[in-house]
């Protein structure tokens, strides 16, 4: 089987591609910056370095929020022809904190109380019913960037005035006291394959390793694992990092990372996460191909089966004839298509037009 990994070529992507090469016959690393979508011609095309992209059995596409629309377009066009672990819509919702929280809310995944404001005036109205400290976030951003903490209503108001100049929505979120820690759970399929607790450095609220935080391996309880898996499913993602706050009210999902870094959590937990991702991709691709073969075989068998003669009584409903249910299933008529009916005394023939 042939696979491709679309990414920006990070170390994590190289680790995953190398692991995939143990399972797939061929693995190509494609730089997302060399991809383009061609529309308006006889058919839509995806080009790589100016040429039509090769056919693959599996494509694992990922990248930063800057390429969200391109990743969504590519996935929407290719997902019917190969296995892809991330739904097309997830690239735009997963890279937008507002849309992420809406999806979590819709699927009853626990999260901190969050408000959305589109103007400084609206935000200040919300601010009156919040207690400090308060988290203020921009919709897009990674590694903790675009996240601010206001210790007082005065500082929050100043931040809001500054953000209001950008003329775009932003989020106000309750501050959940966890002692400067959070949990990163790496979800692959329906399992948490690795997890670590991250602790922020002194004077810093962000616990991300990129912000200087430290990590320690932990084993999550069943409830927290369940929340992480439900969060991934809510977003339509089979491979992701889920950031969770361990609060007095239970686990709360803070963020979903569609392109999680593997170096830090692999080194911390000693789990070969790249291999687990690669094996999962291979197994899911095999399932997809197997299902396709079975479906094709079923169609071939039906095409060569002779027409069946059935002895049954007709169900006459007034001036109408109601055929037995198994006849409907056998003929597989589509109620959206017209049929040709030949009728004579003691004889009825129906065929698709």
C-alpha cells in the first residue's frame, strides 16, 4: 500500500513518516507549501509541484492554522479515494478556538466557562459578571500564543480595548486554578496512547513545553481518558493532542491540537507514539480497502445472479397493489428514478427506465 504525509516537514512529521515506512510499501513526504488546488477547468485537481498528485491508499494531512483552508479543501477532495484520519471540516474548526468550543459544547464535552465577544463594548459587559483572573484568547494561535491573563478588571479592560482595535472576535474564559499545570493526552483512534502533565515555569501561566514548561509522564484515570477521546470525536479527528485542565469540577478540555508535537511527549513518556500513529493508519487503511473489496464483490455477485421467481400472494389495497417487502429489497429500486411499467391482465412487469 502507498501512503503520503502532508505537512510542513517538522521533526514530528519526519518521525511519523519514518514509522509509517515500516508498515506501508511506499511513504511520500509532501510539503504542504508545494500543494495547490486547481478549480474552474474540466475537473478540480490537486497539484503537487505543478503536477497532478499521485494516487494513495492513505494520506495523513496536517499543518498549522495558516493552512487550514487548504488542508480542508485537499481533504474534502481526496477523502473519498483514500483513508484520511482527519475530517475536512476539522481543519477549520480545530484551528479556531471559538469553533472548537462550539463543537465541544454541542457534544457535551466539559470545558471552562467561555464567552465570545465581537466588540470591546460587548466584552466589557461580559466582564462585569466574571471574577478575576480572566483568560483572554484570540481565535487562532498555537503553543499558547494569543493567550493573555488579566489579574484585575482594570487590566482586562485595557487588554479588551487593545483587542477591539483588531476588529475580530475574541474569547473571555474563566481562569481554572490548577497550580500552573495541565494535561496533554495524545489520542490515536479510540485510545489515549500517551499522556503527560505539564507544569509552567515560575511567573508563567502557560504550561506548554514551547513556553518553557516541563513535562512528567502520568497515567490518566478512565474519566479523563474518556473526556479526551470524546473531545477528539466531537472534532472529527482520529489523531490529535487534547489539552485538559484537572479542576475540582473534574477534567475540562482546553484545546485540541490537530498537529501535536511528538518529541517532548515521546521523550517524557518513553512511548513510541509515531509507531502507534503509523500502525493505526495502516490498520485503518487495510479496513477501508477490505471493505471496498467486499462491496465490489457483492455488486459483481448480484450482477450475475439470475432473476428470481417468487411464488407469493399479492396484497391488494383498494385499487393498489402492495408488493412484498423482500421484493423491494431484492429489486433495489430508487424512488427518485422513473420506472417503466408494463401491465396486462394477469401480468405485471416493472423495470428501471
